[in-house]
């Protein structure tokens, strides 16, 4: 049962040449017999808003994309952290290479010290004569 309406009712607007079904809650303006043979034709209408629009069920692709969008930054951060840890661990790490250079420098310094001691001893022998 539909009353003939000339003004918007509850924001319902119907596209031109389309059908719409809705329920008007409350008392009708005329008795039921008056509506038995009437039909309504909407000449111009539009949808202004909808309450509780139906969303389609998510597909596996949208679930995967949603997972990557929410967990992607965290997974990327964990991946970079693991890469840095592997990069700076072991014999290829900058710390290990620095220690190797220090050990090489220490060996060179020891060789220089031994050479200086031999020179000092020879100068001392020459000075004693």
C-alpha cells in the first residue's frame, strides 16, 4: 500500500523509469480499497543516500591484498632487520674487517719496533768503540 507523494519521503528518491518498493510505516491516508487499482508512475527521481548498503563478500584476492596492506610494512621492517643482521655478522662484517686491519697494523708496528731495536743496538755498539 503506497500513498501518492509529491515530496521526498525519508530521503527516498527513485531513478527515472525504475521501480522501487518501500514500506511507509504509519496509517494510510485512504482506506485499503481506494488503493486496490491504483499504480504510481515516477517521472523523475534520484537516490540521495542509502542505509546499510550491501557489500559483496570478499574474495581471496581482496583478503590477500588486505593482509599485505596491513602487515606489509611490518614484514618489510622485519626483512630489512634480518638483512642488516646477516650483513653485519660474520667475517664480512665491518667490525670483523676493522679488527683484521688493526691486527695487520699491530704486526707492522711490531716489525718496526724490532727494526728500531736492532738499529739502536748497532748504534750503541758503534758508539762503544
